[in-house]
C-alpha cells in the first residue's frame, strides 16, 4: 500500500540557524503577516509557536525542532486544499484548539490532540512512547496510514472518510501499534498488518482485512459483512467482540444517498446521478484511484475509454451522507 498523498515541502530560510525563539500570536490573520505575532516577524520553522488566535496557514510548513502549540480557542487553518504541514525529529505538536490543514505528516517528534483535528490525508510515523496521543475528536477526510504508535483516548472519535491502513512494510524492525480506547469509524477499506488493541470500537463500512494481531477488548464490526473483518490472515484474540455496540460513531451519522449509475456494464462511459450534489472517487480492482471529481455535482458523465476491463468501485460523498457501489467495464 502506498502512503497517502503527502507532498511535504519544508519552508527553509537562510536565517534558520539563528537561535530558537518563542513566538506568540497577538491577533487573527495570515501566518505570514508579521503583525499577528508578538515579535513583529514571521516565525521560523524551528521556533516554538504559540497560537491563541485564529491563524491562517498560507505557506507549507515543516518542523524538525521547536513546537507548535494551539491553545483554545485558537485555531490553525490551511488556506488551500493542497496545504502541507509536517513534523519530524524532535519537534512537538500540541493542539487544544482547532487544527484544519489538508495534508499532514508526522515523521517523528511528539504529538497530542486535545481539541479538534481535521485533515484530508494523514500519515503518522512516531515510534517514541507514548506516540501520537489524541483525547479529542479527529476527522480525516480521505486516507490515514499509521506506521508508528497511535493512541486514541476513551472519549475520542476518529472518523476516516476513506481508507485506513495500520502497518509498515517499508521500515525494518518498526512496528505499528494502534491503541483504540475510543471509537474509530472507517467509511472505506481497513487493513491491519501489525497490532491493533484497546477497549474501544472499530466500525468499518468497506472491505477489511487483518494480517497482524487484533487484541484487547475491542468491539470489531465490519458493517457490510456483519463480522469482525472480511478476511483474517492473522490473529484475533478471544476477548475481541463482534458488533456488540451499534455503529453510530460520528457527530452526524452519514445517511445513504440514493444514486443511479448506468450503463452497467459499460464500455465507454458511466453516468452517476444523485439526488444531491456529490463528490465521487472511483477505484480499480487493485484499489488504485482512477477518477476523482473536482467539484460536487448531481450528475457526472465519466469517460471509461482508457480504463482496463474489470470491476470498479465508486464512493460518493456530500455534507449529508455517502454512497458506494460497483460497476463493470467491458
């Protein structure tokens, strides 16, 4: 499985060698506006940045040292759907307010979320105890890949809008350990090849597979199959339950959007018609993304001329619900 799309760009300045400093916000505004900071300057990537206001991240930012601390009711929000934010080495991240940036990667350091965390794609590789810890709610719009240590607290929820993979086949000797004491909802596919444990609930709305270890008192529920997982090639402990609790995770439970898709089977195009405007993603048999809409529409006409023959799956999303299905390309 490939990493989620994280085109991580480090914002490097020649003056980065200067002594590390503490920069605190004093007003709402763009992150590159010197007048929103107490230093009347632009914070450098390895400074310790304290955010007490509503700051718009209008430049890709990467940390290898220092810290970013978001205090309630402060917020850090990306200005575009392609904004990148990355941490590595010994950098520290603490969010007790609101964090909302599209592409986020943590390749080291330490991280704690006690507020609200939102990203389009998310990657975590923290292997130092206690790892990435969240006692606040998290929403990942598309994909999440954990290759390190991740702990979800008992009162927290993690909602993944598409696919979620817990495991690492690239780094020798590194183990992905996901401890879930809260609630995890995966609207797409889920796979575990290392360790999933805890006392919380995992609800899966796509395909699911276990090639590692699932243990603890987790309540595992693949909604589409009605079991713990669709395919088990690893170990599931005897204390892991099956769909004991209703799968009602999420602040707003997503409803099913009625759609029509035709022709099915198809040869050269597919039309998807919904009762409301939706965004659509289409995957081939290898789960490779072959189409993604650029804006929400109620009717989409999609050319399939260049696609290989086979079975394709689609997922549609709106603010109110979701839909999923399959069609055949001949």
